[in-house]
C-alpha cells in the first residue's frame, strides 16, 4: 500500500468516536451512550465552604472538554455535577460564623458558578445539592438496611458493612490486606467509634452537639448524611441506576468512588458505572494544590490584574489529563504569549478567507459535522488526538503547527475550510473566544523577534532573581525603542514612543 494511502486509512480508522481511559479496566474504551441517545455523565462537584482553587477547577475544566468533545462528536450529554453543601467542613464553618447552613453555603455556590462561567465551562444540565436530596439518601439507607448491607449504631449513625460486598476494592484494586492497612487504626474521627469493622464507612452520621441545628429526623435517629452517599443518591435520581461515565479527581478513586460503587450496587443489584474518568492533580512545587496545604491559587488571584480567565483555562489544559501538571507563573505567561500570537494569525487570515469575524465566531458556537470537516483536512490529526483519550496539549500543538502555512496560504477556499475545522476544535477545547478582540490586538503592535527574545531573557532573569541582569536587559530594550511593563503574571511590550 502506498504510504499516503496507508496514512489516510490509518486516519480514517482513527477518525473515530471518542476513546477515553477507564480507571476500572485500566484501558482505553469507546465512550458511548448505552441507551443509544444521550450520554449519562456524572461528576463529583465542589464542597462549598471556600473558593475553589485552580486545581479543583482543572478537574472541572477537563470534564467540560470531555463533554464538549462528546457533543462535537454529535452525541448529546446529560451532565450532572453535584454540590456538596453539607459535610464536616461546611457545618463547622457555618457554625463558626453563626449562620444557618444554607446562608453560609449560598455565596460559595455563587462564587463557584461564577468561576466556572469565567472559565467558559458549559453549565451542567443539573447541579443538584446534597441538602435538597435527603429523602433520596434516606431511601437508599432503608434499602441497604433491609438487604443486610448496613447497620445502625446506638448514636444514630448507620454504617455500610464492607464485608457484605465481596467485590469492594475492585476499582482501586485494593485487596483485603491493603484495605485494612489503608484505613487508619482507631477511630478516624469521633463519630466513627462505633463501627464494627475498620473499613466500614458512614452512610449516616448521628447528631453531635457541635452540629448545632444541622440535622434531619430519620427512623434511626437525628443526624446528617455521610459524604459518599449523596453522590449515589443524586446520580441515580438524575440518571438512573447505571451511568455511562463518572468523573472526578484521582484522589476520589479511594475511598469515595469505591464507596459509591458498594452502596449503589448493593442497593440496585446492577452495574453502577460503565466508564470511570479520573483526572490527575494540579501540583505546585511537587505537592498537590490543596486548601489544607495552603499552596492554592484561586481564579481571582490570577486574573485580578486583568489577565483573561481564558489564559488560565488554556494553562489547565496544557498537559494530558492523566498526568500531573505543575502550575507556574512562567506557564501562565507563556500561555498568554501563545494565545496572543495565535489570535494575531487568526485576525490576519479571517479576512483573507473572505469571511468576517462574526461568521467565524458563529462557527465556533455551532460546530459542524466532524466527518465532513476533517475528511482529508490537515487538522484531522488535531481532532484525532483529542478523540484519543482527550490529548488536549497534542491537539493544540497540531494547531500551532498550522500557523506558518496559514500565513502563506493565498486560496480563500482552503483557508475557509481550515477555519471551519478549527472552529470545531476550538469549541471542543472551550477556547471559542479566540481570537481575542481585534481592538486589543491593534493597540499593541507585535515586537520584532529580537526584542521578544531580549524580553524573554529578562523575564527569565527576573524569575531566577538575577535582578542585575534583568535591569540591564530592560535598559537594552529601552535603547532599542521598547518599554516593558510587568504584571504579576507576565509582561507586555510597547513602543517607547507611546509613553
Ligand atoms: P472538593 O471541593 O475538595 O470536593 O474537590 C472538588 C474536585 O476537585 C474533586 O473532583 C477533586 O478530586 C478535585 N481536586 C482536588 N484537588 C485537586 C488538584 N490539586 N488538582 C486537580 N483536581 C483536584
Ligand atoms: Zn462524589
């Protein structure tokens, strides 16, 4: 077979439905709606007691790209993402502030939704809150008690009996011995002292004095749900007993998702999830970004000096979802540069393709049929990379490679076809706000390559705290007619004559 034909047949083979790694089988699996209609997709949402950090937001952005890519494949998605608005942390903070629980959580829910909107995430089909689904959670407990998978204790708590569910540990591949050593010796917290086995987990927590007014009446006593139960109750209420895809950060594999499987399958006797989708962590200097380690950045921290949230979204997508991503301000700065250059190319080629910006933006919002768009297109590789385990950075790399060719291309028809394919990809990546508005681009002419290299060296020197070199380079740039202005996230260059 001639090489080109072979390559094309490979591409056609890869012009495929989306394939995604499944944590359960540790293999790539085709993503498909098992009812033949829409994909039932459930994501564990935020705990609403503080602002989300960009690590949390990375997981939600990746889930958004997944959903968009499924949709761009022509499959509708029923996307459910819950709100954890009752747990130890929310109760403690609400009581400290002497606020009813819902008055305390409401502003954090709003803040989270605003962050998601700023990062251009599509709103989920439903965003159920745990406190709005107490009857569903009680019903699950009743069934588990009746089937002998759960037991109540004198303090009004109810525990899931792990020994009653032989396949417990199958997602995280923990055997009995590992399970016992993974769960710490002794009570993990005061309200778990009565459980019969170390690995049993709370479905319901009996009321403690420090819970204040946060409790519900049940047949087994006053109390509140354990954290794991809410996701089984809300996912099954919205999507039925079996979900197509269930997502979360990798820290949720054990125990949260393991417990979700146990309580759901013990209850219904049916498979709970076809496909498990876990995202690796965002790191800072080798450690997981987390509220408790105090190494977190919020979206506000990064955008308050005027940086577009789209740049943050882009950084969060700049590594494969199954690999940890290290967050740095240099990466933020590099992303800003990359998107600015890409925007400039787009603003140059859109008129040459004989369309206007509004038309391009419309294409981005209403992606076309991928079979037609990518057939024999130079952008097919980018699309295939995205469809093969959501390789966001690989897909972007393919797009950047097109810039040189586009700058030289004279044929409006070719440019138009490429822009249509590009619009499809930008929709899937959630970068359909590109190109940045032309007014912004016009206000600062692009510095020549030599100037950009000097400015880049200066930025590096500053990052290395070599301030003497950084100052020398600033002077040298000034002598060449360019001023450099720093912000927390990077710098901008403008001609000295403007000042
Ligand atoms: P939480 O608000 O703590 O319940 O977490 C919300 C989501 O963020 C969950 O899916 C977590 O697994 C995820 N998550 C927590 N920390 C990180 C991190 N550093 N990087 C990526 N995802 C994270
Ligand atoms: Zn969950």
